[in-house]
């Protein structure tokens, strides 16, 4: 199919209610809590207890080898206290991403896994870049997890899209150029249109729209740009920040595997 026809098809999909997650509302609520420095675990509890899957996951994580202190916890609030405010907020974002956004689109298990692990790795690389917490850590993690959401619709084209990913990897090229050539649109524009349709906060939309372009220093956009270009091994100069990520690469990968095991498994 020609790129201009695919573009029309993709534009229609971004506006379709078929792709409208119920997660949009939870996410907006979560961000306003995470952005409020006086917010408490109780406020997060209000969100979590409305969703059975997230509740079950948090209790399971609190009892995992990483967090467990020996005693078994069955109460949601105690489980959240054990994981902590930031840890709980991160799990809600990850669960929303996995449960609503990826599973709903019926992607293959391998494609879901590729996107999930990449998003987590960007989240952890951003943690390294943002160690001075110039950007609120919860916000930085959320935009990292969601930055490539536009790719999930492109993954529904299966082999046609996987070939582009492979080509970008081999040539250390920016996948957006290949997407525009083949589909008439890139995952940044798709992600942006989805985020507007889902009424996501402007800060998140901005990252979805432009994370393949260097943003102003110390902004969420800049951190995601550097982390993403580093992890995709794109042929761009990332300066000092690139060297820092190189030194911390083992930590980033270990942390990504740990979280992927802990949160990703049903
Ligand atoms: Fe991207
Ligand atoms: Fe990415």
C-alpha cells in the first residue's frame, strides 16, 4: 500500500474510539498527584483501589523477593507503604501502559515485549540523567514510559513495520525517517495525535511529538531524547550525557530486567 493511503488510514486510527483507553483519566489523575509535592500515599490509594489488576500487582510486588521483609502482606495500603510513593506511582504507569495500551491492540507478544523493555530502559536511563531531580522523578518516569506510544499502532502492521526497525538498527538511522517514507507519518506524530485524543497533559504530548529532536537542557524532552538516542544507538553525538549513560549502562540494563520481571509478568 502507498504511503499516502497508509497515512490516511493511520490518522483515522488515532482518532478512533476503538483506540481510546480508559487509562487516560487515571493517568491524568496520577500526574496531578505525582506533581504535588505534598501528595500522600492515601491519594494514590484512591486511584489504585478502583482497579483490581493494579491492586493485585501491587500486593504481589510488595511480597516479591526484592521488597519482602519476610512477613506476607495482604493489605493494599501496607503494600503501598512498603513499595513507597514513587515506586507505587511507577507501577501504576507501567500497568496502565501494559494493560490498556499494548494488550488492547493485540500486538504479538514479542512486539509488546520489545516496546515494553525499551520504554523501561528509557525510564531508567532518564533516572541516571535526572539524578539531581531537576525534573520531578515521577513525571520523568511517566513521560519515558509513554514516549513511544505511537509505535504501538505501527506495530499492528507486523512485518512491514518490523523490517523498518531492523533497517534503522543496522544503519543506526532515525526510524522516523523510514516511517515517513513507508507510512507517510512517523510514530511521534501518531503518538501526539493519540495523546491529544486521550486528553493527556500537554507536557506528555510534547515529549511524544518531539522526542527525536534535542530539547532544551534539563527538560523532560531533553532527557528522553538523550536516553532514547543512546539506547537505540543512533549515530548522534550525545556528549557528556552519552558518556555518563555508557558508564551506567550495566545498572540501566539490570534495573530494566528487574522491573520487567517484577511488573511485566502477569
Ligand atoms: Fe521514538
Ligand atoms: Fe524510543
